[in-house]
């Protein structure tokens, strides 16, 4: 599934690339695009190609609710045995899913892409400032939420249907910190998380502002911790 907000420049190419890969390699698949209240032509573009692409489904948020909320809606609506969400710009190529599925078929319930592992192939790096802010954020996550995961924020993650249902129904964060929250919930529920190196290319027009967005994510880390202490992730 693909969350999309004002992605008119790339969404058609993204969907066509995903479709081309899936149709060539799998008999059964679905493609879900969740539009997060876009103000550009994103919805119009997807609606225009729905009849041309097999098993393409468009879901629309009534307004801009946040990437986390869009991913949650898409993941909970998916019916496939394995469910992957990917950023709309395909910063991580869809072809990486082959390696993920190899591990999923061996019993791994949650597999996440990582740009921080040595084997990762970074074709275009983030700015020095963004790289270091990412390291600081991960350091805070390691202290307050969980340890052992090098990159929580890579937008390429695969779940079994069972683990997706268990984790995403408890998700509360609507913004960009939702990645850390779903991994926190997964750990609390006893799921092992497999981190795999991926090919990745930096996107210049990142949706996360350096100051406002980053401060919001730090605030959400503490909210997640408080929710955990209060037992809000303990529901079956």
C-alpha cells in the first residue's frame, strides 16, 4: 500500500512501476493508494487509471490526517497474506520486496527496510543536517522506547496479515512518528522485527520540516512512552 499526499508528479509512475513488478511476479496481489486529502491532482490521476490497472484500489481521507493515519487505514484494509507499505516516491525500489518475501515465507512476521546497516545501498544521501537529526531521533527512540533497531523511519515495511491486524489497530499516532509507534507496539506484543538493508535514494522535497516536524516527532515519542506506561497498547 502507498500513502499519498500531493504526489501528482510521481504517483502515476509509482503505481505503474508497482503494477508492472507485481503483475510479472505474482498471481495474486492488490495495490492500495490512500490519498491523505491532497489538494493537487493526486486523486484525479489515480481515479483515471483505476480501470486500467488490475486490483488497484483508491481510498480517500476526507482531509489531511497525516501519513500515519493513511498507512493505518491502508494496512487494516488490505487482505493479502503479506502487506507492505512503501513511500509514494519509491525511495526504496519496489523490487526490494523479493528479499523481504523470502524472509516472510520463512516465518518472519515483520520485516523493515534499513538505511543504517552497512550493506545498505544509499544512492543519494540526505543532507548532513537531516542525517544527524535522524541519528539524534534514533538515539532518543533507543533510550525511551526500544533498542536494537538501527533505522525506524525507512518507509518500506512488510507485515504478515496477522501482525498487521494486531499492531495497526492499536496505533494512535497520525504523524511521521507512527513508524516508531508501530515497532514499539510490535515489540510489546512479542513480535520479532527483522531489519534488512535496502537500496535507497534521498527525496529532495521531504514532507518533514527540519524544525517543526522534528519537534513534533520528539513530542510523539514521549506520548508513545506514556501510552505504553498507561497500558493503552495492551488490548488484544
